[in-house]
């Protein structure tokens, strides 16, 4: 019975994806950092330290901070 249920589920999603595709949409897969991963915080801290120590990036970062809309 499990095979039938999963078959119905996959058929349902196949039809759903077909409807979206017919509307001009395209499916993509997006991988993002897992903030709950044990090494995430250490990696983030290392990356931020590198950004802070890179003098050539300060001008660009200052510009981004100046023009960014932080009120959302």
C-alpha cells in the first residue's frame, strides 16, 4: 500500500509542476547555508573577520550600508 500512496503523491506533484510550467514558471533548486549546522557560527565569524580586515572592501561596504533600506 505504501507504493500506491507514494505513487499517488508523486503523480499529484507531477501534475502540480505541469500546471506551474504551463503558467510560464520554471522550477529551480536553491541551496542555502544551514544556520543550525554546528560549524555555521564559526564559519560566519571567520568570514566576517576576513571582510573586516580587507581594506579594499570597506568603500563598497560603506556604500551598500548607506544606500540599503534597513527599515523593512
